[in-house]
C-alpha cells in the first residue's frame, strides 16, 4: 500500500541549518524508492494555523517510508532540519481505494 511522508514547516529558526540539511538530504533519497510530489509550492491553508511550507513524498509502502526516515543517511541530515526550523512530520499509509 502506498505511503506518504508529510512535513510541515511551521517556523524557521536558523536558515544556515536548513541549507545544510538541503545539501545532505539528496543522498538519503537514493534508496527506498521515494517520489517527491510537492515541495514548498504555493499553498492555501484552509484549516488551522498558517505554515511556511509543506513537503509531500510518496513511497511504495509505509515500511519503506519508515526505513528511509530512520536510515543513517536521513538521520544525519534531519538533525539540521530540526535545528533550523520547527516542523511537523508524519508518515502516513495511503488508501488503495
């Protein structure tokens, strides 16, 4: 069943940390078959508080999404994202209806 990783940036704290994250994260995407569906595009928040940006990544399965998130390559990068901004991150199983 298809799965998604959803990241919502709520507030930037340190842009230099986000820049470092951006330089490191591509190496983590070489495995686990991700497909970036949306990344910081135009948005309309229709419920809840405003946010700075949203990223949506598709994976073939929830297990692959979790394996990517917890991989050493991504964990090396994610520490800089978390130092650089307040985010919400969600791994979500899709619906194969």
